[in-house]
């Protein structure tokens, strides 16, 4: 493909096609919202400056989309589809700007779309969605700011970073990454005043969260400290097997997030970087490398979720692109095959399993692992709504011991009730900050308990009597995956939650 314009057209065709597949995925009748998506939707029904574990951006975006398109799966999944489209466009533009080549831009944008981490971040609407978009925008802006005169790009980059901080606090990693680059480049003195301006503007996005945490006993800070292993229970005996398990899971997960097919290109690109010491290549690789090493070190102490470092991996696509263009003919064949297979595997996950064509094999097993927290909730919500309606307009309290189940019920029950969560030993969550079950003690009304883990709420909640009980199974295709327990109770006499200090 010699025509540079052809590369541009082909990239936008691939990018737009994946948006269509994402929206079709949102409409799949066999899958429901991911449980975290449902929780963030419920946050949008209770708008605040900050939430237990995250800043408000995900709730604001859900509020805007559902006000426009209603409380539907399509409305929630539309946001990541749109932000993913523009994120890929930014990656394409970034590479084209840096290397003055549409071909390199094409490969950067296409590899970005083919990475599994991109599939996760821009298919499901989580806090990673908007934060990853603003990370790409801010890191691109930082490149433009460093290589231009004046303050314009520094200000715009600060605004992008502030919006990223309002999406997820890990956006703060842009400061050490940016400053380290300037230090190594030897130009930190030259850029220090503008970098400070950028920092001041960026940190404006942190102000709502700081004020909120002062008002709420620093819940978010305690939660983040717990995730980082700060509350691991003091001195523990060294367990080499556990250490090996954590680090192996981390390394394997990160390889999966960037696609194992692309591993040879990473080796070639880093080999070239060591040899040439190219400043631009170093800038593109630095954030992903820093977070990979940083979270790798954290995995020595605690379990690390596979998606945590992934937001910085986006510029790896720009880092790899010039290598992909300069490959030998035989390696270009592998490049085309690797990129094509990565995209095809993602598309296969988007397509419904009509006629059980994905009934067995690795695709089926991979899909099952991906969607296990997206099954049976719509049917469950409709059944609980029918039971609630059968009680004669008494507006029963809907509750669960799991915030995952409580969130899904709030979304899939047509009445969209504000569900409650009782603590039977789990860590704290957003429901600890909302009016809870303790305010219901002594009320004569009906209470509907729903759980996929517990047989009864009676360990912590005492009722006058049980008036109905049933189980509702849920499936992946024709395969049973579990059952939901549904109980209707009357008159809450006591509520004695498990007092936990776990955040």
C-alpha cells in the first residue's frame, strides 16, 4: 500500500468498524452489564464530588448518557465506544505527527485497537475508560508542549490531566513520568516553570476529592492504601510460593494485555531504543515501562489487578509502529498475521453465540471467563420486580450482602430502586456512605434479600418471619453457572453488621 492516503482511510474504516461491533456487543441479549458498570451507573443516580473508591467522572458521564438515551445498556456502553474511537484517533495522530508518516500512524492506531487492554478499557464503561482517554490526550499534549514555544500546550495538557485525575487518581503518575523524562533529557531547568504551571492546573482536578475525603474520614485514601498492601496485617512469614504466584500472574496478565503476538516487536523496539537512544522513542516507551516496573514491584507485596498499569500502555503502540514499518518481508508477514489475529479474536468476543458456534474450545473458555459477572442479572431483576409488585404496592426494601448484586438489581428492576447492602464480613464500600439497613430497624414492611453467595441474611439481620423463598438459576448458553437465592422477609427486628476495618 504505497498511497499514504490509503493508510489513513483504512485506519478509520477499522476504527469505525470496531465501534459498530462494540455497540452490537452492548445489545447482546445473552449478556448483562458488568457488575462494576452497574455500580458506576448507580453512582450516577447519586451524584457527588467523589465516591468511596473513585473520582466522579464515570458517574457524570453515565448521568449525561442515560439522560439522553435512558437507563439502558446501550447508553452506558456508548461512552466507551466513543472515547475508544477518539483515543485510537489520537494514537494515529500522535504517530503521524512524530514520524510524519500515515503508514506509521496506521500501524500505531491499528496495534492500539488490537491490544486486549484497549478492548477492556473501551468496551466496558469503568473508571479506566475516561482516564485512559485523558492519559493519551495529556501525554500527547506533553510531547507538543515540550517541543513548542509558549504556554498554550502546557495549559491544555494541564486541563487534560485534571480531567484524568477526576477520572482516576492513578493519572497522577503523569508527574513523575514527565519530570523523569525532562531530567534524563537534561532540559528540566528550561521547562521547570511551565511544568509547574502544568502541575498546578492538573492538581485542580484533585481538589474535589481532597475536600470530600476530609468530610468522609479519608475513605478513598484508606481504600487505596489497602490496595497497596498497607493494611496487610503486620509482619508475615515469607511465602516464596505466594510471591511466585503473584508475580507470575502479574507478568502473564501484562503480556496478555498487550497481546502475546506482539512480544517479538517489543523486543525489537527496546533493542533499537538501547542502540539508538532515540529521545522520542524513549518518551513513548517511558510511561508504560515505569508503570509496568512499578506495579511489578507492588506485586511482590500484594495482588495486582491486571488492568491497573494498562492505561499507560497506549503509547507503546506509537513506540512499536516505526519498527513494524521497517521489518523485513518475512517479519511483515508475521506482523500482518499477528495484528489480524488479535483483531479477529476481539471481534469474535463481540459476536453473539448464535447456533452455539462458540460452544467449545479456547474462544468459548475465554469468553466464559470474561462474562461470568455479566450473566443472569436482567432475568433476576425482572423476577424480583415481579415479586415486589405482588406484595401490593408496599415498596419493599431490596437488599443483598454483595454490592455487585445490589447494583445489578438497581439497574435491571424496572423501578430502579435504591438498593441496600448489608455487611456480612466484606470490606467497606460505597453503601457504607449511603443511608443503610440500620435505618430500617423496627419497620413493619417487607424486605427482599437476593444473593448468589449466602443462604440467608440471618447472621446479621433478624426478622419477624420469612414469607417466601426461591432460587433462580442462571446460565452461560446452556451451561448452568449458578443460582440466585431470593427471600422475602417481614419486619426487621435487629441489624448487627459485621464491623470490619477493611477498606
